[in-house]
């Protein structure tokens, strides 16, 4: 009798508690579903916003680059943006564009920046080296690059500035960039000669003669490339031997043969562009 009554009470209690448990379970499940749906909606909205932004940038690139069937496959490398901003500040300083001109220049620069996604190479490393004066170019995340980003940004500027600036303004830009290139080349050659002097010793006359010879004959030199030898000073940049032999003595030439002279990998660390400090941030 006791056992039968006990089970009746237990069953009755179960009938009372099970619906309550089911309600709680249903509430929790509904909450989880609502949260999941909210996350899906937020992700969809974010994806849609990003797509609209890319489509807008594609339209801008079509307008300013004149490419009717433009398709941007990848986002441009972020480390190029500080270089674009630096070039735009240079343009403002040397060309004195009007506010309307500057708006148009920034617009065109952004379109050109969007095309920089093709800087990243997919081919073999040695093939990229042959295409870049024998240098292997790397980005801040060790990605292969098809060309020097500094040179790419400057070349793009030469293209998009011409239809925007007046002839006098554009001529001013050409003259100033020519002077900048000359200064950077002289600086690079001076650094290379300084490294050579540290290893074999040069007279003042030799220093002057080498500067004149290399400025005339050493075309394959780049300031950013030389900077890498300064931070890797166990190596020497491969200065053209025919040029060196015109100035160095036989003893110095033998000394130089014992020095490691190699073409090192040309790249940037994650602080790429961090040394560029600008008041204007043209591309956000």
C-alpha cells in the first residue's frame, strides 16, 4: 500500500515539474536562437557594408583611372597607405594646388591605391628577383612584392596628377621629384662608399673620384635597398667592380675580394611606414 501510494505521488509530482522544466528549456532555446539570429544579422550587415565600400571604391577607380571593366580581386596592402599620404603631402607642398584640386587629387590617389593590390606577387621568388634588378622584395608580412612600393606610388602620382594640375604646377612637380630622386641616389651612393671605406680604407681623393664614377655609372641602386645593408653591416652591397677598379689600388681590390658582397633580400618589417609622420592623413 505504501509503495503504491508513493509511486502515485511521485508520478503526480513529475507531471507537475516536467512542464515547468520544458518551459525553461524552451525559453533558453528561444533565447539562444534569438542571439544566433542577431549575430547572423550583424554579420550580414557588416558584409553588406564592406561590399558597398568595395563597390564604391571600384566606381571611383573606374572614374579616375579610366578602366571600364575594373575588378579588384584583393584589398590593397595597408603598408602602402602611409606612402600615398606622404606623396600627397609632397604634392601639396611643391604644387600649391587649390582646395578643389586637392580634393580631386586625393580622390584619384585613392583610386590608384586601390589598384595596388597587384603589388603582391604569386609567382616564384627567383622570377620576381629577376624582374626587380636582382632584388627580392618582401612586404612587412614576408609577402613577395612585384616592385618597390615607393616607386609604384610615385609613378602612379605622375600619371594621375597630369590631367588635374595646370602645366606650370605639373612642371613644378616634375622638377621637385627629379631633385628628390637625385638627392636619394646621391645619399645611397654616399652610404655605400662609406661602408666600403670602413672595410678597405679610402683616401679623400678616392672618395671624391668614386662618388663621381658611381653617380655616372651605378644606375641599379635604391636608397631603401642600401638602408638594409646599414642594419646588416656584415655584408657589403655589390658595387659594380668595373667602376671600383677605376679608382681602387690592386691591394684594395684584393682586400675587397675577401669581403662578403651579396645582394640581400629587400623587404620591410611590420613597422613599415611608421617613421613617416604627417599632419595630414589624406587616406584614412
